């Protein structure tokens, strides 16, 4: 149950001022072999980067070996 509680508490917020961010704040997205990255710009001009696990490798790359 702890994992579910932690996920319920996740929120996309600015790393500097704590303001909530949404898709309209997203300025850049980039797929890498390790997942999808998004860069968000807050009104305070800070940049927040998120990383999403992505099971599909980026085009033109090989899957990582475990």
C-alpha cells in the first residue's frame, strides 16, 4: 500500500518555487534509450526536468543490457 500512497502524492511542480506545472509549461521533450524526458519552464523562469521510464528503446538505438 505504501507504493500506492506515494504515487497518489506525486505532482508536477517547479523545483525552485513549488508552483504547479502542466502540459502548457512543457517546452521540450526528448526520447533517450533510458526513457522520455520533458523540460518544463515555470513563470519564475526555473526549468524542471522529468524522466518517464519507457520500455521502448529510442529509434536507432539498442536496448540496454541488464
